[in-house]
């Protein structure tokens, strides 16, 4: 265990004396703008506030507040008394040493889920999870990075801050239903606010989580996923992205909160950019230190990577009957991951049938009449739009033979600020017709198209120049690899063309609201402590 020798540690706002089995934290008489400890009363209040807030997760560590007596026997200062934690059991130390921390992360995730379940919430707290509040946080942080870049001779390239802003605001612009649903479900809580691996100690009887953000309540008011994302980002920063994903998986298990992966990536990105701002501030304070500047760039790179991963995608997988589109769509759904919507399934359910019930008919007859087809595609587009707005990737499996049937999906993608990727399955006619002929041997196939119907659809299909052709006549694995590469490549190309217009509109809305309502956006971003 630790050598319990005496030592002193210092932060911007406090001095910590480590002596024996205790730590004594004394507030500095400073005014840093975001906190003012210039009076003894303010320092005493801050000690008691830190005690109360941190006892929520580490009651046996935060022991109390003691008075420091002057020569006259009267209190002249106040000190927060804490149980001293062993440095070698810091989560950051264990991760750095390559220790398997899976069990500790599982215990920690359970503790965090229990903490969040009982954490305070109300309408004022929930407002900090609103789209406008989140937009303001992003703009404030990116704006600070730009200003600090001028001071430090650009530690972060302008293209990177521009890209971060574009992707962050585009995500928010399309995810308002998701964010409002999180608020309504009371997922925005008075959390920890600054979960870092340095402040978590993995003791034999369970982790102790210290040092919550205590000087401004609003900085703790956030979506619980945002709170956990702070630690996930820090674990990735320490070189263990696998530990970060393990933490998120365990948290989802214990909390029962099934949020989309895109939201996790978005909040991890925000935490990385916020820490990049803190590193840039420290670099500015030290006259442009190389280490802090490099850390700023690295954190921005982490943030940008997660913003790219947070993109929401709509993938249309079309083609003639028996072209392999259903197999490809399901494989893409598993790999991305994404929800898969099937026209065969939707058509039959809308007609009051079981999906596996067969209803063979001549071309454009029975449940395949043009009006039924139109209703089916409209239903698919509506559901795709709703899922995209909730942060989910969507793959739609349908023939998309007529261009008019593709239009509602393009609108759904644009309205939800999602990347649209259109794929068309292609294979030799002989292979396709052989598959159609053998379909009767596979009763679980949801499609009713026979050879005659398949030939009609193939012959009458509209050109599809927007689609990327995927060869599906050979190996299924090769087709999936080709499709995934197309999804990534087409999404990058399309998003570069379209993101700026969406974000420009969002920025103007933000600026207009800020001009007319000075109280808007009271949920602020955190300065360095």
C-alpha cells in the first residue's frame, strides 16, 4: 500500500495537505472569475458544499469540515477533512500499468447507475439537456478554442475546429426528438460533472469516486450519458478505448437506459473538446507549452473521431427481386449497427397478414397494387425518419424500382440531418433468375416475387444514378465489405457537400435567440479547476 508520508499538492483553487491517513483541503483566497473565495465565509461555504456533494458517492471518504484556530482561539480558516486514498489504486494508474480493470468498471458502473437513479432533477435541471443549451455549450467551447488558437499561434488547425462545429451542430439539429425524450424521461440529472480516472480509486471493497464539480451547480446538470461519457473519454485519452466501451456497456446494463450509440459518441466528443479547451487554457497560462498544445490537438482529434462516429445514417438497399438485398441489408444492420426496415414485412403487416404468410400475385396485383406499394413505402419513410431523429441508423430493404419511391427517403434524410447512402444490388441475370426459380424451396422467404414478376420489375426499374452498385452475385462476405466501404465513402462525400448549409441555419437561429434573450443558455461550460 501507499507510503503515507507527508506531501503537499496544489490546484488553481486549493492546497491539499496529505499527512498520514488523512488529506486536508484548504481553499485559496482567490477570485478566478468562475469562483470567488476571497472571504473566509465563502471558503467555509465552499468546504461544506464540497462535503455535501461528494458524500453522494464517497460518504466514507469525506469526513467533515474542521476549523483552523488562530492564536486567539477563534476560527481563522476552514479545512475539508478527507480519508486519504492510495495513489497506486487510482483508476488512471491501473489503466496506465495495463491492469485488467473490468471488475472495477463493472462495480463503478453499478454505483453510477444507482447514483443517477436517485440524483436530483427538476424542470430547471432538465433544461440543461435541451438542444439550444447543448448547442450553446458546443459554440462556447469551440469559440474558446479558436480564440486560444490565436493566442497560442494555432495549437489546433482551423479546419479541425470548423469540422468539429459542423458535425456537432448538425447532430443536434436532427436529434431534437431524441433530446426532448431524454428530458421527458428524466435522464437529465444533477450528476458528478467531472468524472476522471485520476479521481477514482479502486479499493478492494469497491471504487470511491471523488471531486465532483462543486463550484457551479449548472455544470453538473446534464444527461446521465453525458456524465458517464466524461470518464469514457478519459479512459480513451489514457490509451484504453476498450475500457471506455466496457464502462458504457456496463452502465447501460445496470441503468436500463438504452440510448443510441450516436448519443454516446456525441457526448464523448463533447467531453474531449471541453478538455481540449482546458488544455489550451493551461498552455496559454504557461506561454504556449508544447505538452499542453499537443494535448489540445490530441483531444480535438478524439472529439472529431467520435463526432464522425456519431453521424446518423440512412442506407437504402435496393435491387431486383432475388438480387440479395435482404441478405445484404440484414448484414449491414448487424455491422453498422442499424435498425432494418423491410418492405416485404411492412407490406404484409399493413395488409393484416403475418410476414411469413405468402400472397403470390401477378405483377402489380393483389397486395402489390401500386397504391399498396405507395402506402408501404410511405410507412417505411415515416418510420425511418422517426428512428433517425431518435439517433438510430436505419437500413431500408426494398426494391426501390421507381424513383418516385426513393424521394420520401431523401426527404427523411434531409429533415433529420442524416447521411443518405443509396445502394443497388447488381448480379448477372442468369444468377438472379436461378435464385427466383429456386425460391419455392425456401418457404421462410418473405418475398412473393416469382420469375415472371421478377422479370417485369427488373425490366421496368427506373435508372438509379445516385446509387452505388454492390455486386451480390458471389461471396456474401465480399458484398458486405463492399457495401460497408460504400457506406463510409458515400457518407463522407455527401456530408461534406451538405453539412454546412444545415449548420449555417442552426448558427443563425442560435445567434438570433441569444440577441433577443440574454438569459438563454444558462447552462454554462466548465473552466479549468
